[in-house]
C-alpha cells in the first residue's frame, strides 16, 4: 500500500470550502485513494474514494492529479460539524486492511 | 437505527481479568472487522471475518479471540487483560464479496481501560 502524507492540522472558516491535500507519490496504478474522517469520540466514517477520475458525492469532492501522485478532498461549504480528523489512504484491495495514519485535524471555526 | 452497534461503550477493568466486547450490524453485510486505536490515535486492523470465517488475523496475541456466532455478530473476547490493552476498539462491517472498493461502516467504539 502506498504511503500517504497529509498536513497535521488545518483551519477553515465556516461556510468556506475546506481543501485537504494528500500526497501519495508512490501510488501504483491499481491503488485507489480513500478518504475517511473521524469526528471526536466516534468511529471513522467513509467519505469518498477514487482511482483516476475526479469524484463527487453528497459529502465531498475528490480531485486526483493526472499523475495520481496527490489528491485533494474538498468540502464545499464547511460547517462546524465537519471538524474532525481526515484520513487519506491509498490501497488496492481494501479487504478491511485500512491503515489509518495520523491524518489531518480540520478545525472549522465560526 | 444504528447500523453497527457495539457494547459496552466504556469498559474499566483490572489487569488479569477476562472481558468481552459485543458487536452487531444490521446492514446485512457479510464481512465484519475489529480495529484497535491506540493512544497515539493510530487505527489498525486486528481481525476480519467473512460469513463467520476468519479472513485476517494481524498478529494479534492469542489472548484476543474473536467469535462470530452468525454473520451479523462479531464479538471480541480478551483473556488476561494487560495494561497495554488499554485502547479504543472499533467494530466495522462491509458488504464483502469480491468488490475491490468497499466502504467500511464503523461502530462508535469501546474505550477499554485496564488498571
């Protein structure tokens, strides 16, 4: 599984877009990029995943660079409830073997 | 309705005791997991079961024994608890099968404190 690197923490103003970067420069061609988040005292929550193309769902958008070495998770209108630790994971067959690193602690401020 | 529920939410016990954590999912999923989150917040898989069959065992001590009476339940029994077992334990489930890109659904965690 490819190693991912994320900033330790980020702040975002409520109502603004939160752009969370992830570097996965050693990603291989068949590895997906997954994003999960963990709100304090809760279990991780799936957000989105993608392989090559940009993806969007009701929670967020995922932008993957053409060379697939990095990606950005976008929360278009961050709310206070989006304050959480966001994990970027790159692997081929999820098979439950998600390994969560330190992630990015996002603080959404009023 | 809670999709993945685990009990208890908090568990405080003495070293050397035996304890169990229960997990149930009502999503109709075939695969269930136990994850451990340590004090540094790293979250790592311990076990996974698919249709009551053990699939992944990530070099967890023998004191930890998962039990799956049916595919909706995966309980975790821990014998002879040690101080280092203190952590938050998360149960999760996924649809299973041959899908490569599956979503995992996590429970809210059980905070285990061994004194």
